[in-house]
């Protein structure tokens, strides 16, 4: 039986340095895995690197023959801390000098045979990604298919193309055969090329369905690219004296950030039983949403509306939608713009040639749409979304066909 050796993580860590770099990661956008896809509770890469290293490297107290005194042990411990402090820095993520020193320490403490790393609920893949970076064999799994896809893109696909040149036609023309391609550089070139190609082709085919929006004068006027259209589902108020198309909105807030507060202000015309929306900014506050756990409230007449009415309207395909606001891309900020009739009309001009016809589970605690008249996967999307999704799917096939 092997003698148990205490690991560094069981004794001490340079927590201040690790916490500092973990916090710093939140502001890093270019090249960070978080930009691939948002994932809940993503573990900071710096912390993952440090924890993996400290879990495998022996604490000096495990080797009294080498470090017989507490002073000698502390001196060696500080040396390992300095390695960790360099390891957790973002700019050293791919610094081979730093990584080689780390790998050497791991091999020394594991007799040249480090154990594989298993993360059974890997989420966004931070732990297996950093395990690979430290030269460890990594295995990961998750119950959520989105998590699986993210992790595959991070740790399974890139190694398959390690050291290989790009295959896109532009790179082939100027390919320098004397150049060596390190890591996933070739794959990255192809991702950049085909990503741009798909974006440009999609704009040619469906760009007319996504028009730019005119900016208010306070933002300099002109036009800007729209990054989101915010809709509200509506149903007819059951009150015979009202009958308005009442919006179903949990919150009218658009942004709650300190000096950038913005919200949708519903403007009710009680005479004509209509609702339109305005975008407000400043120090005010929007009215409460019209939907909570108990049901909905008609914003026109104030009638409480049970979920049973909304479900019955949905089963009759009578749930409609109304455009509440448009989110435009400004100079390092989001600009919230009031909608107009023309923008809403563009959705009606979208006619998908295909939509998924896969049935959704009828009884599921987190999936309630079948009870509201949306029993299929295709029902979860607007016509314009379906056109976009099918267009990008076609472009993926076309891109693949151009290579093979």
C-alpha cells in the first residue's frame, strides 16, 4: 500500500493571487471561453488551473527527507506559490515556459504518471479544459446537451486538428508549407474564414428581414444594427366590457444598471382598449409586470385573468404578439428604441420553408408550452427565427461541401 502524501491544496494556497486573477477574468472578452456560449456558474479558469495543480502536487511536509525543518518546508511552499501565481495569470494561459514548469512539478509528484481528471457535471467545461492545458488526461460529461456541445467545442474538437494547416481556399492560396501550425491555429483560421463567409452569405439571403433602426437624436441619430427585438405575447381580456389584447409581461425593465436604467412604459388608451409601448430612461421606474405566479392582470381594465383562460386561448391559437422595444448596438453600449409598425411587419414577411415537427413532452415540470397550444419544437420560434435557423443550417452544409 502506498504511503499517503499530503497535497498542497490540503495545507495552503496563495488565495489572494488566485482570487485577483479569477475576478479579472470577468472583464476579459477576447479569447475567453465564456464568449463561446453563456453558461451558468462558469468556474474561473484561473481557479481551475490552481486547484488542479495544487491537488496533484505534494505539499513539502510530505517529504521530510528533503525538507526536514518547518523553515525548509515553508521555503519550498513559497516556491510552489510563485509557480501558481504565474500560472493563474490570463496572459500565461498559453505560455509554454510557465506550463512546462507546471507539468514538470505535476509529474514529479505523481511519479511520472498523473491520474486522469473526471468531471461528471462539467457544465461549461472549465475544469476539463484546464486539465488538458496542464497535460492531464481529461474526461467530462453532463446531462444538459448544451453543456455537452460547449465542452466538445472546447476540449474534444480542437485536439483533433492540432498541428494541422487550415483548409479554407483563401489560406490554401497563400499556404507556406515551411510554416508549422501550432495547436489549433489552423482550425482557428478556418473558423474565422467560414464564420465570416456564413455571416456575409446570411446577410445577402435574409438581411432584408433584419433592417437597421433609426436612432433617437440624443444618440446622434443615424442608423444602427439591431441586436434584439423584444416582444410581448398578448391574449384577449375575458372581461366582456374590455376585450383588449392584454400584454403578458413579467417585467417592463430593459436595463437596471445604475446610470443606464431603461424600461418599457405601456401607454393605455382605455377608450379604444389599446396598448402601445414607449421606451423610457432615467431615474423613474416601470409599472409592475402583468403576470405573476397567480395569473395575469389586464393592464387596460385591471381584471384578474387566470392561467386557465390564457391556456384555453393558446389551445385555440389565439395568443398573439406585440413588439415592445428594439435593442440596437451603439458605441460600447446598448440603445433601447421604441418600436414602430414597419419593424413589426418584417416578421410577417418571413416564410420558412421548413420547421421542426418534433413533439415536446406533454408533462414536464420545466416545459409548459404544450398546455398553451405549442406542442412541437417548431412552435417555439417565430417565422423569422425559423428562416434564420434554416438559413444557417443550409450554410453549414454548403461550407462543408466546399471543403470535401
